[in-house]
């Protein structure tokens, strides 16, 4: 660990990822509620598929991809934290 880093510097990426993970379901809810989904309601079709159906599946797929990326980041942070704790413990022990 670099001497200038503090615990706040280490927790900043964790906090951002956790906040994004908490906000993602709310964004999904907002994009899928009927008043928003009805904005895309029309008789137009793309390759014979109604545009409304394409919108719903597109939002669903984006939410799945975003959730997968966030979960992998959270997993990486969980894997990384014990190493940082031991480094912090070792550095405080060597300073004493």
C-alpha cells in the first residue's frame, strides 16, 4: 500500500459500486413501469416484431448485463479486501 493512501481512498470504489448496485433495480423499475413503457407503444414493427416488445427485451437485457458487471465488480472488491486488511495490519505493526 502506498504511504499516502488512507482508508477513505480504499473505500471510495467500494462505495461507488455498492451505490450503483442499489440504484440499478430502481432504474429498471422506472424503465419498465407502464407510463414509461407506453411511450414506445406504437403500431410500428421492426422485422415483424412490435417496437414495444423490442423495448422491453432491450431494457431487460441491459439490466442483466449491468447486474452481471456490478456483481463481478463486487466480487472483485470482496476478494481484494482481505489482502488490503492484512497489508494495513502489517504496516501498522511495522510502524510500532
